[in-house]
């Protein structure tokens, strides 16, 4: 009888863990375009985080220690609010991984900084849909689904719009900025909701915002972070960079000619994700517009060897799309 009881308990536990889904790790990065320390530490951090494509990255630009930061001034209230939420206002750069504040003295270039947070599972999954509902408005629908039975109860949803890549050289000399926070969808404090507890149940939360004229619509992404109300630990996170055009109900992406590259900066091999653009022609130019290299891609994610080019900044384009800058170390 005892053996049968133990077997039932084991099978139940195994079933519950098996039905959970991988947890996406998210690192929230607090930096500033006037911060010289950021200019020294960020390149190593970017190389580290972008070498791990399963880790999400979102950056904020608080008004302290430099209120004149170009990105901070665009939305100082909400940049500062997220910084204060974690109690790290007043100094940059700082990292928060999975809701856990990382000590300032930590080595941001060390890949093991993510080790305590990887390989975990979650009882919920998140799906995000972005759609244009008018020529200047964007609707974000966030679906939170119970992948496994759970008793979490109430949690906090923080959602935001960010821009994947912005080329702007601040006074600290950093020329490129990644996943730049623009606006919170859920409000400064986030939104409290009840996580579905029965497997398969879901809740959909929708927000509509105006697209700021300063934003590049083709580079916008929506982030969703579900956190514990008690200790701010992340229960699940997700990002979506595809915008569906709902104005005329044609399922088309405003980012169909977009692509992603990582890591950046890069030393030897750059990974290019092209989505559905196949076959694709990749071209690399120097800043004077001279073509340096060209490749043909047949895979949606492919490694390109760039060891033959000199150190410096270059432009990379896929199928003649708008180029992105990258740094060859």
C-alpha cells in the first residue's frame, strides 16, 4: 500500500513538472548615455548577454546620475519608476536578472552571472500580439496561459514597448543602444491580476498606445514580465517584435524586412536571424558605404564568419533592408 501511495505521489509530481514550460530569463539593464562607467562596462555585458539568444534584455535610462541623458529625457518618469521599483536609483550601470538585483561589483561580462537563473520552468506561458489599429496606434494583446495547474494566485504584470536598436552617440561615446525602453503599457506600478490556475485556462490583457514620432516602428518590441507580488521574482517573461497590420486585416508584418544579429559587439562569428526572408543576401559595408563582404543565407538562423574584416564599426543589411550597425572587436 505504501509503495502504491509513493508511486502515485511520484507520478503526480512528475506529471506536474513535465507539463511546465521553460522560463524565459530576462535581464533589466539600467544605463545612461552620459555615464562613462557604462561606456566601459556595457560592451562586455552586451557581448555576454547577446551570446545567449534565449535571454531577454530590456534597458532603461534613469535620470540619475545624469539627468541630461537623451533617452531619459524622453520619459524620465517611467525610467525612474522602474529603477526605484528595484531600489537601484542613483547609479549606473546596474543589472536586475529575473527580478533579483545583481551587486554592482559583479562582473557583467561573466557568462556565469546568468547561471543561477537558467534551466528553470514555469507553470505559465505568455503570448504577445502587436497590431496596428490605425496609422499611429499600436494594440498589444498579452495572453497568459496556465501550462500547468498552479496555486500562485495574484501576480504583477509589467509590460512595455522598447526599440530594438538605436544609433545615437551620447557624451560617453556609446554609439549603439539596445532594447531601449520607451513606454510602460501597464502603468508605472504594473497591473495586478490573477494567474489562471487550471491547465489550459488563460487571460488576455490588451493595451493600445500612440506611436511616438521619435520611434522607429519597424524596430519596436513588446515585453511582458509577470512577477511575484511578494519578492518581485519573475514567474515568466516574453518578448515579441512582429507587428501585424490590422487596419485592412491583411496579416502582414511591418518588420518583414527586418532581421536580428547577435552578439554585438562581435569578435569572430555573427549570428543572423532572418525570419521568413529566405533565401537572403547579407551584405556588410563600412561606414563610407563600401561593400566589404556578401553572403547568401539559406537558413533562418545562420552563423557568418567575419574574422577577415578589421576591427571597427560596420553596417549590415539583409535583402537591401534598412541596415543595422555592429561593432567588430
